[in-house]
C-alpha cells in the first residue's frame, strides 16, 4: 500500500513564491482531484513533485512510502514509482516513440523487457487508446495534436504502472471522444492495481468519467477547501470566484 | 533587378597550380580567419618538408582499376585547380598520386576502400577517383594514425554516373589535416558525399562541387564531434554554373570540452546561367559544455531570378533541459537521456552512410565520444 504525503510544501519559481504550504496525502486505491483556477499553482505542484529544475522547493517534504522524494533526482523519483502526465508534453526531435518507451520501461522495471512481449504490450496499449500503430516510429510528441499527446501520456502511464500518478490537466484540450478514451485509460490503470491518482483539472467534465474520492480546491498556492465528490458539483455550479476573491 | 553577375565570394578566390600565386596567409584573410595557423605545423608557409609518412592502401572493387602514378600523369588536376595556399602546397609537393577508375557502365560490386595511415611526420598527397559515364561506385577514404597531412582529392563523376563517398577523419589526437575534396559532376551525374570528422588536433576539410552539364545532383552530408582543444573546420562550396542541377548540404556537429572549436562555412553560388537550380544547406551545432565554440557561416549567393528552390539554415544551441527532464521523468537516467537526445540530434544522418560496417563503426565512435 503506497502513500504519497505532501507536507507544508513551499515552492518558488525564479524567486517568486508560488506554493505556500501545501498539505495533501494520497493513498493507493484513492483518487484525489485538485481543482483550481488558472495560475493557482496546480502545475507548479506537479512539476515540483516530479523535480523539474525550474521549481525550487523552499520548504516542506514530499514522501513516497516514507522516502523523501525531494532528495532524489528526477529519474530516481520516477523509478521510485512516481509518474507525471504533463499538461504540455515536450516534443523531443529525433527520439522515436518506440525507442523512448523501451528505454523508459527498461529503466523503471530495472531490466529490459523481452522484445516480443514489449511489442505485444505496446500494441495492446496503443489499440486501447486508439493510437495509430505508425506513432511508434514517429518522433516523441513531434507534430502530435494536443489529443494525441495526452493519449500518449496515458499510454506511458499504463506501460510504466507507477505507484502514484499525477495527471496535470490531462483533460484539457480534448474533445468528448478523446476525453472518453483517455478517461477509460485512467480507469484501466486504476483498476489494474493498488495505485493512487492525483488528478489535476480546471473543469469538472473529466470527473464524470473518472470518479474522485476526494476533491481539493486550490487557490493562490494552497489547498483552500476539501471535500468529497459533491464539492466538484458545487464548483460546477458556482465557479472559483468565491475562492479567488477570498485569497486575493 | 540589381542582381550582380559575378559572385562576390569567388571574386577574391583565385585558382592556380602555382604555389607562388598564393601569399602565405596571415590569418587576417576571410578564408583563413577561423583557422589556427600556428597549429598547422608549417603546412601554410612552406616550412613543412614532406617525408612521405602517410601510407596509402587500396582495397578496390574488382570492377575498378587502381594505379599509383607520378606527377606528370595527365589525369591529375583535370577537375580541380588549387584554390588556396595549402592546397597549392599539397599540389606542388606530392610525389605519387592514387588514381581509381571505374569504367563506363561498370557497377562496382563492393566499396573501394582507400586507407590513409599516418606514421608521423609531414606528407602531401593527391587522389583521383574517376567514374566513367554510367558507372556506379562507393568509395571510402579512411584516415587514421598520426600525421601532418595536406592533400587534394578529385572526384570526376561522368555523365549519368553515381559516386558515393564516405570520408572518415579518424586521426590520432595530434594529427593535422588540411584537405580539399572536389567533385566535378557531368550531365545527370549523382554525387553523395558523407564526411565524418572525429579525430585530429586540427582538421580543415573543404568539400566543393562543380557541374559541367545540366542535371547533376550533389548531396553533401557531414557529421563531426569536437572534443576539448580540437579545431574541426568544414568549408563547403557548391558552384551552380549549369541549369537544372541540385545540391543539398546537411552538416551536424556536437562539441564538448574547453576550446572545442567547430567552423562551418557553407558557400553556395547560383550563377546567372544556372536556372532551375534547387539547393538547400543546413548546419546545426550542439554545444554540450561551456567553453566550446561553433562558428557557422552559411552564404547563399543567387545571381539568377529563376531558381527552383534555394534555402539555408544554421543554428547552434545547447541540449534542451526540457527534453532531458521529460525523459528523466520517465525513469531514464540522465546520462542515457542525454545520449538519446544527442543520437536524436544526429538523427538519420548516420543511417545515410552507405557501407554497413562503416555505419556501425561511426555509430560506435559517436557512442564512445558520448560516453567519454
Ligand atoms: N516556469 C515558470 N516560469 C515562470 N513563472 C511560472 C512558471 N511556472 C509557473 N509560473 C507562475 O506560477 C504561477 C502558477 O502557475 P501554474 O502552476 O502553471 O498554475 P496552474 O497550473 O494552476 O494554471 C503563475 O503565476 C505562473 O505565472
Ligand atoms: Mg497548469
């Protein structure tokens, strides 16, 4: 049973404080939604947990099963069982999807997958997400549409099977069909094992497909309200205004 | 329209077989300003006496003939006239030339490999590769060992012939190599030149292309990896003087370490008579560490209004942190992430090498450079 524990996390970007004391615990088997207006620091939280060099942690801890992730390099965090589906996946020229995925799976599992098995898993994963087989030979994210990038993030999620997945606005920019396909992928991942999900979103739409156990409202760099799924319905009806005003 | 009729880049450029027609360069000349003359061991000022220390071995395709000839052989200097001081020095000083001929309509069944092995000391050389009309061949120039070496190489590609050349500069750390490679393309001739420069203290290689009739197609690819203290310079000149010819130049290099210096000059001239020319040139440099420097100067001179296509691009930059972060965020360790991105940078270039064993050797060399 894995647990991700974020304790009083403070993060700055270029000396500007963004996160101002975030506390959050995600246990395996739970899905937490973080909802908040644009600019409230949701991506900052995601990147800081993953260890992006632009984000400086100025205080607090992030523990995965008791291990302080902040002490680990980016790749060590991933190998420890953390996964970040990015809001804006990066295009990497010259690196093919299949090469990249094989390297990633090899690194995370600690041994190279058998070629035939890997090819089979990859094909099954791509089929399930309606990703054309030709994508395997394309350069990583290069020229992918927004929806293709997001599906590809979920493909990685399903192949890498992390303990804790942080999904940063995986729903944004998707049409309804793509949203359904991506949500099914997240739900397959949730059903496949004891994993925790931190689902960051601006809109309630995805929560109709991926049901959260807990909802946290994020504003001005901290969690300002918490509740169950019903909190999402309230946000749907009332928007974020009450929170942005209160924190301004 | 105000188009000039004589290309300015060749106005100053003279060609001559006579050494005395070229002054000893001072380093202030446009064509020498990037080159560390003090490290040329006298190749440029007449103080380096040849001792014949570079041995030339040829493993030829059975369809090709290989001759070692004296200076008087009439096939020498037909396609190329020396265009700078060191080239003229090499022309004045070489004693024996290697002439490889692939006869009319012959299709070489295997690559012809010419191995130049430096055994220390100074040497001058001359090589002629002649493809008669409709012939097809792959030629490898493999430079290794230690030497101070200046030479000229002429590729004469006959009408309808196809010549693919791989020139590998895999010298020992202290080698100095100044070389001209000139390809002269006949009607509908095809030339594919692939340059890989890895070793040597100073390498200055000047590949050039000229066309004697319409329909020629030249593709010049280069890959270099510059380590600390190395100076690797490539100076390309494609002179479009005939209608409806093509050229495509792609050079990519990676640099790492203090005072690693790459120079790339890409001159393409499209003369008034060269209507329907289609040309593109690209140079990219990847600076892997501080203290490395890349000078990249593309220069496209268009003297006709009737081109089919003409473009150039040049960019030098660092490894992108975002690329590395993305790969690391998927568990891939930093060193491997870096290798993947650098391999991606060289991309399909290495795969374009015609000879499989050579492709593997170059790949292994690049991997070794990345590891070290
Ligand atoms: N890489 C960055 N460089 C500069 N400012 C940043 C960077 N990332 C985030 N910020 C700033 O931090 C704040 C929070 O941004 P972000 O975490 O992206 O919010 P959200 O994901 O909730 O929209 C914003 O004011 C934004 O301008
Ligand atoms: Mg965001």
